[in-house]
């Protein structure tokens, strides 16, 4: 059995909790977000016939009043940056978080989850904006917590990269 | 680098002569030799630099490969330390102080804390309201006080132990006393790490400061850290602080034995399977002494025993005192002339109140007879006249003061006076007696002496006229009179006058004489008939006085009459 610590990061309200709610095991209440700033969930994926346990640190979303505690990132093997496609500012927040992670604990495997892809009419982040992070093209996955689109894939691909690294 | 080493080998062959040894200085080819010497020195320097360059890498490689390097260097290191200490102990002491100093301080602080906690608990159990509450519970449930204290306080169990990787917060190993009652251990482990990070960040504690423990109702979580791992023990109950020493020893042992695995942890937890038996040693629990058959004498127990003995002896004393008091009160209730209205048993002084006849026994005397001191009882007695016949009669004798020979008796409220007394006394008694409590009527009970007096006084002994012969059938009358007189002298001291009479015929002198003779004859006859009369005459010759009346009025006066005077 392999265990890996994975951090779910992103701005407030991008859907991190919704993404994990349907796809992970949990025993803790969501009120932990607002109390200590993080909630722990667990996701087991199978990589090359071996179970990998992802301990998901669902960190409280960063906004103007709250900054992610670096101590919550310590020991992580990878992270998922969640962006809300209906809110442009969440992309820049995600990118600044990525810089912060790099600064605090170095380079780690990661994916950018462009969430709420099911809300086609409300999508505000345009393709040019996405192209601005084209250097991370292979790191971008469009997901929908509502339909479940690519959610399992995101966890599986990240787990595979973490095990291989 | 390898070329340098190879060069060194070549140098050795080059620098030696044909026999393999360097040539002596000052030989013929001195110039050449000097040049060779310089060359050899240069090559030695080059060789040292080469060795210095490769040595760290070589040592590191060998150390990672197996333990041979450690084994080889161990005697050298030990000898170096020994020599260093022998030369100057301060050097090693100063070097070790940063590591040992905090450890010693922590151990002392922990020991002191444990001692203070133990002292506080002893005080708390002995005199606090909680301790008294436990005593009450022990009394109510029939359990010993020690057992209740153990159940309430000293019983504890380490229910779960988490071994957590410090850097990642991932669970390395987990053991539980009851494996059926555990949450998802790896999530709990991660959350514990998050809580520690949160506490550390929130309170801006100094670098290295850690969350050591927290408490959730009856559960405590104790946390011990090493450089790469954390032990979190979940404990139910109130464990002794000394338990922490086990956790410290455990984390130190795990850090020591799994040092490289911890520092190179990549997420594979199987390699920590061997920590399981080490962690299981932390699953400590403490049985209560009663069930384990152990006994321990401690100040609390001694205090409890003394307190119990005091309570028991106090209970026995107060029980006995209560019984003694009730016996005394019951004795008073049964005493005539005393009415107990109220009695109270007191811790320091008993109280009693009621009514008391002046003629009844003094309660204070009865109290002393029951071994109560004056201060033991506060009595309040009001006087009254009791209607008990004994007291009524006593009171009648006291008030009426009957003369000697008069006896008073009481029957159904009727006071009777029996005996010989003056008419004045009887008159006064008849007036005052009904006033007395318990007397409804006063009666004079006729005396036997008076009855005999009256009968003797009314007796007549007839004679044949003109003679001193008793008339016919007078013997029986004489017998009767003699019997009455004999009875009378047994109950009284009478004076009997026998009065002789004569008829109207005949001269006065003759009648006077015959009267006298008739009286004397009657006296003789009576004396002959009664030993009692004879004895009375021997004691007092004047017991019987003879009188003669002389000539009478009719022939019926041929007789003697009697008059009894009672003293």
C-alpha cells in the first residue's frame, strides 16, 4: 500500500469540496474548513494493480481574508489546483497559489482542474486566457463536480505521476 | 580520480630502487637523487589531496552499503571519546550539553509535575467535596471507598496509538486495544497533524514547539515527537503522568531503529510493519486493585480507614447513648408522680420537661442513678398534685396529721380514718380532707376498741336481789363480757369501772355493802374467766376500779354495770 498526501487548493467557492464530496471517503464535517482551515478526505485509486491511498487535504479556499497556511502543504506529494470557469479571478488566484507552493515546498506534480465545465453559458474564462497558461497545457483538465466529468481521471493521473516521481 | 590513484601506484614503483627501497642521500648521483626526492614529495602531496578528495564519498558509500564501516570505526570512536574525557571532560560535556540539557530539564519537569499531580490527587480525595461524594457513593453502593476512587480516577486505558510520519502526516502504523471500535485511522492521523499545524501556526509558538496533548471529555490525546515521527496515544480515563515515559521511550526506539526508513519515506507503509509490536507496548491499562488482588497502603487509604473507624466508633457511641437516654426517659415515664411531656436527644446535652409531684422521686436522683451528669441533661419540671392513691394518702397524712393510733386509708377516693382520736380532730379532718386532690369523701372508720367499749358499757350482770348470787343465766353474760375485755386490752389500754347496784328495799348501809360485794364478785368472776384481765391487773392494779351505787330505784337494780374509759 502506498500513501500520498495531496492538497486540494484554489480560491473560495471554486468547487473543491463539491469535487471530492461525491468521489471520496470522509468522516469529518465540512465545518472543519471554517475552524482549522482544512478537512481531510481519502481517495483510493488503483495504479498498475496497486492501491494508492490519496490523503486529500481539502484546504480552505484562498480569498482576500484568508491565506493558505504553508504548514498544511508540508509533506505533500502533489496538488490539485481548482479553478471556477465561471469566475475569471479564480484563475489568477490558482496561479498565485501555484507560485506559493513552489516557493514553500518546491516543484510537485499537479493538475489544474477547470471546474464547473457543465455551466457552458456562464463560462467567463476564455480560451485566450487558458492559452496564457499554455505552457501547462498538459496539466489542465476540464472537470464538472455536477456531472463527474474527468474527476476520477484527474485523481488517477495525479496519483500515477506521484508514484512515478 | 581513478587516474590519480593509478598514478599513485605507479609512483611507488618509480620512487623505489631495484631492491624496492629509496637510495641513500649523498651518493654519486646526488643531483639525480635530490631531483627524485623532490619528485617523490610532490607525488605524496598529490596522493594526499587525491585521498582527501575521495574519502568522504567512499565513507558515505560504505556506510550506506552495510554496517562494516560502523563496526570498524566503533573501537576507534570509543577510544577517542575515552581519551578526550580523560584529558578534559569539559570538552565533551560542552559538546553534549545542548542535547542533554533540555532532555534533563524535561525529565525533571515531568517528574515534578507527576509528583505535584499525585499530591494534589491525594489532597483532593481526602478532603474535597468530590472525595466526600465518593465516600457517600461507596456507602450507598456497598463498595469500598478505594474501589470507588479507582473506578472514578485511576482506571485508564490506552485505546489507540497512531504512528504518524511527521513531514507528511501520513499514518505509518496504528494499533488499538479494541480493533472493532476505531475510526478511519489514516484520516484521523492526517487530521491530528492538521490540528497540530493549526495550533502551532495559530499561537505563533516558537520553532520546535509542539502540541503535546489535548482532552475530549474522558478521552485524552497525548502526543510525542521525534525528528521524523509522531506518536499520538488516545487514552480513556485519567492516566498517571509517568505513562508518558513509555511513549517517549517508544518514539525514541522507533526513531533509532527506523531512522533511514523514516527520513526516506516515500509513502510505502509496509516497511513499518515491524513497529507494530513496539507500539503495542504502549497499549497500557490499569486494573483496579480489588480485581487484581493487589493492595497498596497509601495515605488516602489510611485516612479512609481512620475516618471509617471514627465514624463507626462515633456511631456505636451515639447508638449506646441514645439507648441509655431512652431507657432513662422510659424509667421516668414509669415513675409515679412524674409526667414526661417532651424529651429531646442532643449531641452535647439532652433536654426533658414535664410535670412532677412534690412527693415523687427527684428526677435528678434518677438521672444520677442512670449515670448522667448534671450537665448532661437540662430538665424543666413544673410541680403538680398527682391523683395516684399513694400520693393522695401521703398528702392526707401530711396535711391532716392524724394522732397516734389513727390510720388513714384510701379506697376509690374515700379517705377513711380509723383509730382513736379526739372528737376535735375528727371534726377538722372531715372539713379538710375533701379539699385534697384525689379525695372525694371522708369517713371515720369505727375502732374495734370503741366497738368493744360500747358493748361492754352496755352490758349488765344481774344478781338475785338481797344476795350476791348471780341471777340465772348470767354466766354466759359474764363469759361474753370477759371475752370483750380480753380483746379490748389487746388493742387499747382501757380503764374499767365495775359499778355495783342494789334494789330499793333494804337499808342504805346494807345496800351499799351489797353493791360493793356484787362489784367485787363480778371482778373476781371476770378475772377467773380471762388470763388477759388477770395480766392487766398484775401490770396495773388500777385497771379495774370498783364503785358502789347503793340503794337503787327498783328491784331491777340488783345488778352491776360497766364503764370503759379509753385513753
